[in-house]
């Protein structure tokens, strides 16, 4: 198989798009992370830039696989069939960001890349998190929940920015061994839905157990943010409160507030359709408003807005180990699908990590 890598300037990105996007769009549910991130960056130009772009071709030149990595993030391998893993791993053998962060995608595709990679490097693969992909069947709107949903406005920005930082800090507390993502909502920054519900006694304070982030950047790339759950402000990488809602909308995201008697009590974000698939996340309820069913209610409201925006499919991700959220999403109409895994590569104890490649423009 032939692996082609591309410069990350506009010409290189356009060349990669031409060959990779049809591969990604052939399975838009499984490839939702990559497709959404690309669509959001195309709309707003915000967030990390592509740093690794590759396609894999068979002997006849047909594109059979695509992979990408945003700067500071893990390699997205959702469109990497097992048969292409060896060729891609060989091409990326000296890619330092891979050992610092790793890869993310369906478990069988990540496992194939891991086998191909560690056989030559001796690195130790560490699974940071496993997520379950859920797709919407028939929506069942929760009944008896006080309040209503509305679109977020610019005036909600300071509150939602604070809640977003709380969400990121809670994820860090719930997964203390996992490298902390840069606390900026996109492309594919911390993401996915997590309901509030009675009985979630395993949750970290202020955090609904089962909420899981998108694959995040390497540790140390977010000044002022550590593994202990500190929440940075706009001066050190967090969202700008004054522009939070405007920036969300510029990227094509649809933030929704659930309020009771005029008081906001929860919020959720719909990632607008990419290749027909909309993804929900994050969903957050602050601790003082939990155990009233607001998160499932605002999730349902996000689903309705996604369908009205033209989505053919609606998806979300949960922590596979979180029983309560998984039961809740099943109750409101989501159907469990395959598992995704986030893996990082640690250097073998008796080896030094690979040096970063010196090729200009390829991350």
C-alpha cells in the first residue's frame, strides 16, 4: 500500500480533502469526530490547525483510508481499515506527537494501529478512555421536567463560559490519569453528553459521571491548566465570556439553555450536521441544579434542533463504564453502537522517545 502525506498549507489541505473526504463521508456516523472538526474549522477558522494529513492507497491507486491529526491532538483513525494500519504506522514511525498523545477511533482500528506501532518502537500503549457511540432511534422526550429550552444568547456568554470551564475541570477530575485537553470548545475540544440523575454517586463533585471528552491535546499545551481540574479563564486558553456564544455560532454550533422560571439551569450544544450527522455535546448541569432531569431534557431539545437543521442522524458519546448515563440515553431513544478508544503511547523504559520529524509543514 502507498501512504501519501500532505503539507498543511491551503494547497496541501485541499489536496487531502479531495481524496480523504469521500472516505470519511462513506461512514459519517463512525467518522463524526473528524467530519465535525473539519466542518467547524472550515466555517470559522478557529481551533487547532491540521498537523498531520495522510491517505492510504491500494495498488491501483484507489484511496482506502484517511487519517488526520489536529495540532496537539491524537491521530484520528476512524477511517483506517486494519489492512492499512501497518503502512500508516511505518510512515509515522518517527512522529513525536504520536507518542506524546496517541490515537483515537473505533477500538478495532486503534488496536490495529497499536499493534503495528509498538512492534517497531517498544512503546507502551495506555488506554485513557473508552467511549460508546450512540445513535438516535426514535426520540422519547422526557416528561414532567420543569422548565423549557431556548437558544442561547450573547447575554448568556459569561455564564456558559463559566459552566464550560467547570465541565472541563470535572472531566479532568473524573479521569485524573488522562492528559488534560486544552479548554477551548473546538474543533473537537471537550465534548459529549452527560446527564444529571439521582444515584450517580460515583460522580466527581460537580460532574455527571459518564461525561467524556473528545480526544484532547498533549499535557502542557494549555498554560495554567493542570491535571488537578483547575479551570482557566480566557487569558490562559479558556473561552472568552464576552464572545462565547458568538464563537459557538460562528463555528456552526448551536448552544441551548434549559431554564426554569427564567433561571438557566443547564445547557447543551448541538454540533450542526456534517455529512448529515449532528453530534450532541457537551451537556452540562451545575451541581446546584442536578437531580431534576434537566440534562436529559436539554439533550432532547438539542436533538429536536439538530433534526430541524437537517440532520439525518444524531449521535453522542458516553463513557462506556458509566451505567447510569448509558441507561438514560437508551430511555430517551438512543441506540448503543460501537466502542471508541483513546490510546497514548508511552516510551519504553529502556528507550528514549522518537525525535520529532523535521519535515516542514507536516506537523
